[in-house]
C-alpha cells in the first residue's frame, strides 16, 4: 500500500494557474461584450452554462464522482440561480449598456457586499465575527468608489457618465452573487467541487433560458445576423471562462494559500479595463482611473484584513466566470 504524501504543487504550477485566472477571468468581461452584440444576453449566457455544465458533468461522472442526491441538486439550483442567473445574467444584460471595464469594476465590489451581508445575516450562537475597523474602512472606501463611478458629472466634476440602469443591474448582480456565495458555504453540495460547479451551471443555465423565453429573446434571435465576434466571444466564455478558469480556480484552492488565490478579485478588474481599452477602444478616463484605484484599494483592504475563517468562507466570490 502506498502511504506516501502527494507532492506539493510547485511554485511554477501555482503561478501559471494564477496567471490563467488573472487573464482568463479578467478577459471574460470583454468576451461578454462581444457576445451580446448580436446574441440576446440571457440566451447567450444560458447557452454558455448549459454547454459548459453538461460537458463538465459528464467528465466528472466518467471520472467516478457519485451521482448527486436530490438535495444536492436543490442546493445547487439555489446557488446556480443566484450566481449565474442573477449575477452573471445581469452582467451579460448590463454589458449592452455599460462597457466591459466599468462592468468589471462594479462586479469587483462583490467582496464588499459579502462582508456586509455576512455581518447583517443572523448568526448561530458563538459564530459571530464582529467587523473590525479596517474592514469598516474598506467598506466605506469601496462604496465611495462606487458612488464616484456612477454619480453624474454635475456632482463629481468628472466626465464620462455611465448608464444608470446598466450600473444598477451590475450592483444588483453583485449582491445576488455575494448572497449565493455565502449560501454555498453551508449548503449540501457534492464533495467534488467541479461536479458541484457543473450542477450550478446546469441549473443556472436552465434558469437563464426560462428568463430568455419570458422576455421574448427567442423572437429577437437572428441566426443569420450573428457575427464571428459574437460566436468567438461565446466560444471563449464556454471553454476558457467556464471550463479552464474554473479548473484552475478549484485546483488553486487545494494547492495555494487562500490569501494568494483571492488576489484575482482585484487583478481581474485591472485586466478587464486594459483589455477593453486596447481591444475595443473603451474609454480610459480620469474618472475610471480614480474609481478603479479607490474600489480596488478597498477590496485589497477587506481581503487582507479578514480573519482566515472569513476568507475561506467565500471561495466563490469570483466575479465574472
């Protein structure tokens, strides 16, 4: 019997995986923007997650993961609908109105919402962690950055107003993502993270298709009018954003310090802003620079000052998937 301890992951492997989620997840915002140019947003997102979730589910079952229980399907449905229908669905819809860099910044505030929701929700006796002053400071600074980004020019003196409906949808999407992430911490989910992810994708994708049907997106779908850019964006989201990104992320959670893995939360918005400017000529205004500095700084403060138990309780605070 082999009782040897599995070898530790090399630093090179860890940094390659980190770079993959830095770049892949940071670039998904631009891929979403390209995809929704000629594909209705909920149909696009639903197709993305149904295909990726189906492939991942078959792969994990063939690798020997046991069939999920009915209760696990139910818990996965709650998480998938909150994260992928509410969170990612609203991001996809909002990127018809808001450029990808702005979307990445507003979604990057998810760790702020998680801390606020976690502090406000009822706690079991002996489990409450009070907010420390650095965390409160991070929350205040983060919300100041949001207000700087979405407030009209007449209030800030900075040009570059954003669409308030799109911005509001992104804030609501971040709230739903944070809520679903916190729920997943105590939910009955499969032991295999990737199998659990596949269930969430399948349930979230089904929910997105229902919303697409209710909002009449099938009638607006013009197959002949879909551009190669939109198809390339959708393909990138399926195979890189959903499959490669998640595989790298779940591997990192098992092989790298949580504090290091969590750095994606403030690297992704910077990658999204730079890529949007270089590849899609999105604006790079003083307002965006200042707001990005404030918001990312707030996320850094919160990430670095949270207790270890709180950090590990929010593994799914990725922002774009």
